């Protein structure tokens, strides 16, 4: 779970965990980056994907080197370092694009995917 300093839940374990097996492994520093992004963004962020085990990634048609993988051999990063955010229309998309690059994030309109390039 990622919380604000005031104890408000920003992202729950259920949102972050693999929807196939429940595994929750975030890359070192990724939780803090998500917290910074969410607090600065200032709007609700509904995640459609964060952690994925290799089986879940395969089912989703994900890339073998996906930053969603909880164990990423390609990048040698222990844990997930990407989120997919549910889009909420043009105004929301403009704001996500504004905050993505500011935090060192990559933004792809096709998925509203935010990935932190390791190392942080």
C-alpha cells in the first residue's frame, strides 16, 4: 500500500498486485515515484495494470521485457516499474501527459502507460 504523509491510501495492494497470482513486487524506488506522481497529479488515478507475473503478462500479450513484470530478466530490475492508468477523456489525458515526462516517465497514448526507466 502506498500512503500519503497524512495516511490517505494513494494506491492499495490490490490495485498494485498481479491480477493473476496476487504477487506484489515493486522495483526499488518505484513506490516513492508513484507517490510523488499521484500527489502532484492531484486527481484520482485508477490503475488497470501494475505488477504482472510472466503468465499474466503472456495472457495480456505483453512484451517479454515489459516493465510490468515482477521478475524482469531483460532489465535486471527486481520488481515492477510501470503502471497503466485508466483514461478519463481528453482533459485527463492532457494532464497525464503534462505530469508523465516531468517525473522521468514515459507516456504512450495507446495505453496511458507510465514506466520509470531503471535505475531511478
